[in-house]
C-alpha cells in the first residue's frame, strides 16, 4: 500500500512539474534543428525569408513575407506546396531545383514547425 501511494504521489508531482514548465510554447528555431529539411531551408529559402522565416526587406525595397505569421499564415499545405513549386508573387519556382520529396519537407517545415500547425 505504501508503494502504491508513493507511485501516485510521484505521478502527481511529475504532472505538476510538467505543467509548470510548459508555460508558453517555445518557438521553433531553424538554427537549433540539424535536420535535412532545415538544411534545405537554409540553402533555398533563408536568403529571402530570413534565417528563422521571419521575413525581411531586400536591398531593393521588396518586402518578403514572414513564413511564421501575418496574412500568409492561413495558407494550407496544398497552397504552400504550390507556392514553393510554382513560385509567383515575386518568388521563383523551385520545381526544377528540388524533388517532390524535398518540397514536401519544406511544406512540413513551414506549416508544422514555423507556423505551429
């Protein structure tokens, strides 16, 4: 009986500790992810969208949108895929430089990691 009570108390304390630590969700960081999809991002996207996808203004005054927030945040995976593959609105198409698998990995990075969807 003592072991059971200890186990219940231990589980309760663990849950309490996890809830205290969770707080606000931590923002995803490209720099802290050594994976292949972040390598693709750094090689193909960061030059315009910034190292963490925050967007930026280019030297010629062109405003490159944030991949994390703003009006483009509501675009779903299909639209993100099409934007990467086909380009448009100032962006060059990547369908000839990247494989379908690589484009899908970038879609996952933008949709799930950068936007938290």
